């Protein structure tokens, strides 16, 4: 074995500092992002003699002047002072304002050490003092926005380091940086910080679940490709479901990431190295093995002269995260890699996502313009995970009516839709993390697949086979009636094909079935049109359209009706509710929100509030009769929300100019009204009180 000072040995930096363990929950309650994460990794590396073969480094606090280009001054001031004595009585209240954040007396120091550590190792790798480095830091960083902590993240460590190399140390010659984020959650903060900057190629592979997986929303969609000079330099790989493993990730490496990186030719690679896509992680529900991580890293070693910095992000199963970091350390040291094999094929959905991403980016990266061979797509794939219906009689599992059933994917026993900090995670005596409120008392989970041992369900006698819902609902047609911006067909097609039109701030992820509506017709309905709320992520300031749930023969609202499949209607229903959330928070489900049986209930009652969308703005499905013997469905607010609009508890606001123009274009191009009459129609709806 070569000695540490042997010039033939790669010099790998390894940074760990116990001071970062001082950041913990204020009252010692259990939490997935806890100090044992990095302690366990360090003990594992020590047991394998890794530190003796690396250049071990201590943490160094970041300076405010290097954080300021990435984070707002107000945010820096908060993190700098939150652990001081003057905040002792305020920490809990302040933390509650953020999404999945806690603070204690050690949080400020840990946050500054985490950011400073990634800066320190990145500078040494860029200078050539080190060939590569691993920074075992916490709290993680990739969710942190410029002015907001979220998702366990206080400062965006990798973004601060990238900005430092590009703007503070130009003499190091770092002109192009590749950031690879393989954490199971989308790196929303990092994406937003470099969205218009071609000097950073940001690549994130993550669970998306059509926008329902944390951090939720549309930022993780494949159609988010960057803006202005940064167009084409933002690449998202959004998994449609859990249980993705080594084969899926490596297929994306080979068919998307590596061809782009070869063209981009980065000067250094920063990896947001979250390991919550690992086997048995309680939050991720995916199946990447240590061997899989080692292959992913090995493939990147061929670029940027092997200048790679790994900064720890997520990962909440202690055994999995320790073994995965160990595997990566051995790759960076160019020692004998761990032994493994990949015997399964990627999911069918993986190839679908790969094709969608390549199509979206082919104008920016010619290497992606080459069509994948059909035989590759057909022969090298396996079906998506089967959905199971689990009937539960346990009153402690979910708050629901007796006999109600709940649905989960066999790939994931935790859906990260609620804020992450609400999860109650403990560990068994083998170090495996368990979500204590997901496994009913007295029942042992069973493993459904050798390939993915974290795919769990109740015992066999509680499992009933179910046909995958999309294949069923794709053969059923309905009319979707739009009274708002979707009256303009190009705007509606954003919900089907993905993308955005003029005036929209955010693109839509689209439906899985991107077929255009078979028929488009217009009609009027006896319901009151009104405008409410005050701000949306899609349109910015201003209200959006709602239809009063109760019919009124004295009212008339114009409606553009699209003949689409029930599968597409579910995707539209989800996107409407996912994109229109207050405080940037979203809820939803990847299972059908409305199936055949529920259409009968809607038809009988004229409306159906959907419990799964109770936090959404359009959670009430209305039945408006039939056309050509097909049901006419639309979506609006709840009756209770109408009362809150009336009382002033919720804002009633007229539409913005962009939203107004979209409504007018729909009515005019649909040949329903002249422009003048369309404006008068909308102004009347916006001006009348409820």
C-alpha cells in the first residue's frame, strides 16, 4: 500500500468536526437529521482505516462576506444570532415559521462550520492541494433558499462554495462548475441560486412523484431548464415514484448526465451528496446501494481531472449512509472498489423520464438529440412498482372512517408530503431507522422485494392486488370544464404537455399522457364566477378564478370544455392544487384523486370535496351534467371557503394583468365574446361582492 506522502496516491481530503454535532433538537426529541448521522459515518471510516489514508481536516467557520452573495443579509443575521442568549425564548417560535427547521444553542456555530468547511475543501481541491475531498457536514444545505431556511437546511453550503470559487478566487481558474445533487429530494435552493448562470451546470436526480414529494411543487420538473444565459444549464431528473435503484440511476448517468458533462467540460465537480436514496432510508423510499453510489462517483471521476468535492446532504438510515460514504471514499482513494452487481433493469418510467429530459434539452446539448434505440427502451426495462390497497382497522394509523382504506406504494412506507420534521423516527437495535407511526402495533413488516428491502407492507392477508390505476383511467373519457385561465387552449396544454405560456412565472410539469384533447367545445353554466386569493406562484400578485359551488339560474359563466381522459383529469386536478398553495407549501398524492367510483358520488351529490387535497385551493370537484353521455367535471373551492371569502377571512382580489389577458384571449379566440365584452365580463365578476 502506498504511503500518504507517496506522489502516486491520490490526496483525498476528509473533513469532520464534532462541533457540528452541537446542532440538535432543542429538547432532545428524536429527529431524522441528528448528530449521530456524521458520528456514525466517522466511526465507520475509522474502523476501515480511511482517515489514515486521507488528509484529515478540521472545520472552519465561513465568513459573512462569502455567504452574502448567496444569502440575504436578513437571513445571515438570523442564523448568526439565533443561538445567542437573547433568542432563548424565541427560538421555537421562529423555527415554527419555517418548513422543517429546528434551532438550538449550537445551530449558529454548526451552520457556519458546515458552510465554511465546504468552502475550505473546495478551495484546496481547486488549488490542487487536494485531488478530491469529502466534507462530513451538517446541517445540510441544498434546500436553503437565499432568504429562507427549510428542509433541515440553514445555509446552502454547496452554493456558497460554488460562488466562492467563481467570484472570490478567480485566480484558481475555475470557470465552469458541475453540481451533481443525488439527494433523493430536489435541491430547490441550489437550483434557484444558479438558475440564470451558465457557469454552473446544476444536475439533480430526485423523487418528484408528479410534484407531491418534498419539497413539492414544480421546481423539480424536467421542464425547469434555466433562464436567460442559464437556459439549458439546469437539468432535473424527476422520478415518478419510489423504489428507483442502481439500474435507474446509472441509466440516467449514461443517457443524460455523462453526455452533457462531456460537452460542458467542467473545471471542478461539487456533489450534493445526500444518501437518502439509499436502501432502507426511512424518508427516501428508493434503493440505491453502496455499490451503486460507488459506480455513480466512479463515472464522474473521468471529468474535471478528478477534482471532486463531496458535501454531505441528507441520508437518515445510519447503516446505509455510513456504508455509502465508505464506498465513495474508496473510489476517491482509487482503492479496490466494493464488489457488487446490478441484476435488474431500470423501470419503464425511468426510460420515459430519460426520453422527456433528452427531448427538453436537445436544443441545448446536441448529444441528447440522438434518439434512443427502441430495442434498448423495450428490452431493458421493468414495470413500475405495483400499488397496493391496504385495508386498516387500526384507529391509530390514520384518522378516517371505520373501514376506510388507505393506499401506499410498495416502494415507500413514508410519503414525504407533510413537513419532514413531523416524522417520528427511531432506530432499532440494528441501526435501522423506523417510522414508528407507520407500522401498526403487533404487526411485523414484510419485505416485498429482495432488491429493495425497504419496500414494506402489511402481512399478506391484508394485501389485495390492484390493477395500476393509470392504465385503467387512460381508457375513460370525461369533459374537463375550465372557467379560468385554462379557457385559453395554449394555457391548458401546459397542464398536458408541460411548460408555460406568456405571463406565467412557473412552468407546469404536465400530464404523463401528453395527448391533446380530442374535442374542444364551449357552453355556459349557471354558476357565479368570482376572483379570490391574492398571490399565486404561477401568476404572481392578483386573484384567480373560482366558480361558486352552488348553481344559480340568475348567473352565467363561460366554460371551455376539453374532452380528455380521466387519467389526464387527475393530473390536471393535482397540478391545479399543487401549484396554487399558500406559503409555498403543497400537498397531494400520486394515486388517483378521482376514480370511477367517485364520479358516481360526484354525479349524485353535484360536488365532492377531496380529502387528499384539503389544503389545496381547488379541492372541490363539481359535476355539471353530461355532454355526449360523458360527465362534465370541473374543480373549485369548498363551500366553507366561500363563507371565508365573504367574511374577509380570505382575500377577494381582482386578477393581475397577465391573468386577465389570458382569460380574455381564451374568450376571444374561443369566439365567445369580443375583446371589449370579455373585459367587461371579467371586470363584472371581479367587481361584484359575494
